[in-house]
């Protein structure tokens, strides 16, 4: 099931930062994405959230920042026989470029916020003391309007951009090398992405970029934070999640398309990464369609 494109809220015509309370038996959404960035604070109820290729259980207090066009869904599906608890959440939506200030993110002093938005493409769970402070700001936004709400948003972005208590939720479809890496590692990453269904060997990558195997392995780990096998496996699992969610391909077809040596190997790797088998992942993603 492909995610549905959600159009801009009608409230956005009046407010540059939309802030709404969601109450009811569910969160009123399906597997979808939208141009606006989104911050969701779960106050009550809810059982799980889907962000990119991640499915996680949620508890009251769950606070997440999503970048633009990140597929997601919030659900309230208690176990069979368990009572249904109504949900309550505060949802904040805003465009990454505020009206009249389209170039504000390009200023040098905004580098931490630019990095925050880049990380938010994977979805960010806000933890620790940062979550407590951010929760207070989000709640204040409900009672503010216009420029006062914009100021609170900027305070929140400043808080998050300087925090070490944010955790990426989803694996990137293309794991990104760290800033300032060499052209050789960029070349290797491009080769991996374009040859994903094929066997990929460290020795071949090293030869392509003109380095010895050991030197290449050290440089790759320093540049990406992953070994070559870890990087390749993460990319393959991310692609598999996309195919499971958006196509009707069989598990065997997906295993072959993503470069796994066999369906059994794919099943093992997928379970280790996602804590469920591929068909269970597909079922959970499409259950609200």
C-alpha cells in the first residue's frame, strides 16, 4: 500500500504554524505523508506508530518530530479482548520554510537547525529532559496564535537542534555518509546503491576507488559510521520495507530484488532488524487501508 498524500490543513491559511488537539477512538489518520513537518505529542491512548520502515509501540508522553514527506501513521489497536482507550494528542504542523523567510535556513548560524531537519527525514523520537521541556512548549503552542506561536516553534527548534536526546526512528532509504567525506567513499556508496541486487564485496569496492582493502574499510567506517556489510544490509532492509509496504511482490521476489542470497537469509536478517517476519510487517503496515 503506497502512502496517501495528505493535503495542507485548511487552518494553515490562517496560521503559519498549525496546532490541533486530536481526540477520539483513533488518531484519524492512515498511512500517509505530507509536505509539512510534524510534531506529535501523545497525551493518552494509542498503541503503535509507523514511521518510515519502523513500527514501535507508544505510551502517553511519546513525542516525535517528523520531517517533510515522511510516511507515517498512528494507531489505536488494543489486543483482542482488551478495552479500547480513547486517544488524545497534540499535533503541530508547519512548513520547513516559514512564509516570508524562505532563505532563513541557509544562514550560517542555522547550521544546527539544518542538521536537525536532515535527521528528521528519518523521524526523531525526543527523549529525556529535552522531552519534558519540549512537551511544555508544545502545550503552550495550543494557547498561542500568530507570531507568538511562531516564536514558540523557533524556541522548540532551537532546543531540539542543540539536544543529544533525539533518536532516529527509521532507517534511511539511503544511509547518508557523514559530511566532509572523500570522493572515494561517495563513489563507493553510489556503486552500492546502483548494484544492490548483486553480490557486493569489499575487495571490489576498494579496487574501484583505488585503495587497498584494509585502508578502504577503515575509511568507509570512519566516513559512514558503519562497516561495508552493515551499510549494505541496512540499505537492503530499507528497500525491502519499501517493497513490502508499496507492492504485492512475494517475499522471494523481494529477497532477490534486494540482493539477499536466499529467502531464508532474508527472513533471518529482516527479523533481526525489524523484530518481525516480512509478511507480518506487511500486514501491520496495510491493516488500515
